[in-house]
């Protein structure tokens, strides 16, 4: 049901449910300490882009005294659509990290599923297809078992479903690509990038360059620290010649007895009209008392080859994954849970006309339904959003309570 008035729109969705099957992501729950080093790792022949502090929200945009909705309304025409809801005995009960893409006139969604818990030895990557964005085909598995979803990569002629495979020998991951020319039949996976785990789908710049945000181990002092690797490829189809852009390391990172993880992680980007790329990062902290509850930001003036040092913004965030993009060549948006708590409620989209000052925000979802299946890392709310512009609508996919794979759809004209 389309919501024609803002006064009617608050939490008055009629769900369009299309039963499908299965999904979720390969992250692990992190706990414990932070370690500091003596400064940022210097890498020769890698000039650092000058820092750009102009990424912020206006004052009083979010009313934190109203934790369920932050005082925001839904945009006119907002709809909620369900891609998959686990109900059968063999359905995956833990689903996460949905990503969207258009291929040959259809909208595709992919995600990863575990039987019940996020940290498990069993996982599967699924995809579903829609011709109208509302009705979704039953999901199908793509690739072998025990993979996580890394999103999509396409040049318009071929569609690659990106899989994340563990590389235990090197204590990291690799990205594999299952390629299809028709969106139905998939070749066996082939390694695309070593020492990498895709945070979101690869996206293309106006000059044809592919940019993919990943995680992987660093170098030098950070060779055992998992952090953001911003990869790019100038190949025609994006299936070769991936290189790493230079992103300065922050001196402090998280550490426990299992792993070391950088603060700037799970990033996403948008583009300003002048060509500047802006990367927004989750500011990860293992310990609650060290969390900033804000997003970090960095910029690139050379199409992702080099980046400024990530700087703290004033944008509130629940220390969780977010996504960002453009509604047109000048208007940017980001999607996150802008609250200083691990409860991922509400989910919002925030708009800027110039990619610098964000002064307008709308609800995507507020109070979630009750969780139906108990499990480890079953965070309440709306997790790991992924967005895509299709047929003049903004589509935002997310995992509700890390169980259901759902979408909020909004006409772009009602956001700008």
C-alpha cells in the first residue's frame, strides 16, 4: 500500500510478502579491547588526499529523545516489500547482508543464510529475481555451500554473484565470482580478489572504473589487522586487474584473543558533482565504553586511487553497517541507524543536495516485529542495508531482526 500522507505513513505499512528461501552474512561478533600504536603507518609513493571535513548533518536533525522514530516521518509513497520470510522447517533462520542490482531489465537480490546462528560452519548464498520490484521469485542457491554473500558485479552484459570464501591458511578471505550471461545459469566460482571480503556490491564510476569496498589484512605494522581495502578495476568487465587504493591507517585498532580489526570498516560511498568520492565508514569498537557512535568519512579526488585519512563526523550511528549513494549527480544519501545504541532501530535515509551538508531525513522502518527465532547475533532491528536506484525509485534492502529479507521502496521525487 502506498502511503499518500506523511500523517498516515508512520508505521502503517501493508506488507507485500513473497515467500522465498534463505540467507545471511559471514561477519563474526566481536568483543573486547583496543590497542594503540605510535602513529599512522607511512607508505612511500602513496600521497594522501587532503582531509575534507565537510561531511555533516545539521543540528537537531534527529531527536534522540524519541528512540523509535527520532521525530521523523516516512516519505510520501513509501512501501515495504518482503523478499523472504523463513517459515518452513528447512528455511535458514538467520539471514543478512542483502544486496541489489539491475540486470537486463530485472532487479536481483542476493544474501547469505545460516541455519540459526551467524557464527556457524554452515552457510549458503541465495538470490531472487523480480520483474517489478514487488513480487519476488523463490530464492535459489548460487555457488557452493559455506560461502557468504559479497553482492554483485555487472558490466551490463554479464552478471557476477560475488561469494566470500574463507582462506584459513592466510587467516583471511577471498572473493569469488560466479558469472552468468542470463542471470539464471552460473559458472563455477573463480577467485577474483585475494585477501578480500566484499562489504557491498561493486559499483561503476562515470569513467567506467569499478570500485569495490572490501575487508582484508593490511601491511607492515598492520599485517595482522583486518581493515578496509578499497579496490578498483579499470577492466572492461570488472573481472580482472583489481588494484588497492591507498587509505591511511588509523593508529588505534581493536584487538582480542582471536583477531585484530581496524576502526574504519563496512564502508560505502557516494559521489559529489565535482567528482569527489566520499566514503562513509562504520567506526567499530569492541568495547562499548570506547565507542564514538558516529560515522567516519574520507574523500578521494582521483576516482578512488588515494584517500584522505578517515575523520570522525557528527553523524550518529549505531556502530553498524550503513550504505550510501546518489539520487542524481549532485544529491547524495546515506542509510543507517542514527542512534547511539546497538539496537538497530530506526532505519533512516538522510539526504544532501551537495554531498556535504545533510539536512533532510526520512524513516525507512521504525519499530520492528517481534523476533521469531532465537539465535546468536540476532540483533533487533534493521541490519546491513544495501541500496539501489531502479525505475525512479530508491530501493533499500535490509535484514529485519536478521531473519527476514525486506525492502523499503520510495519514489525518488519524494526524497529530493
